[in-house]
């Protein structure tokens, strides 16, 4: 897997894992149906706590990018549409820019919420 943790990054490790996996899914390097390593395995490879990787997986599952099948593993979820894929790529670029600028994830999310509120319902 092509994930690297930058200990000097202002983004916490779970966010780095989540963002990098989202980018891999968004640009097709992890296509639909790809099986991800078990949480414990990836945590060991990255030198992270199991809960750190588990949180990243949970957030990606909540976003509809992953599907966990219990003991059968975690896979890239099917059923996303083109608009969702484009928005996911834009979200990855936004997250990367926020991290580059040193903006905390909480502040970056607050800015997105404010922008969405200004636009109004879809």
C-alpha cells in the first residue's frame, strides 16, 4: 500500500491515513472491490496504534468509500457515482491544501460547513 505517515505533519496520523486512502480510492489506484489490509496489519506496517487505523477505516466507511464485511475484511465500496467521485477528489485536494497551510482539521471542516450553509440546500 502507498501510505506514508509524516510525523512532522500538523494533521494527526488517523487523518493522514484517511486522507491518503481516500485519495487512492478517488483516483482509482484502489478500485472498487479492492481489499484493504486488516487494521492490525496496516497499523503494524505504519507503526501506528490499532485504534488510529481503525478510526480512519470507520470514517471512510461512514463516507461510503469503504465497506466492512466482518471477518471477511474491508473493501472499497461500490455504488459511488461520478459526482461523488469528483467531489471526493476535490475534498482530498482541499484536505491536502489545509494541511499544507497548517489549518487544523476542525477549522477546515468549520470552513466547509460555513460554505455549505452559505450555498443553502442542494
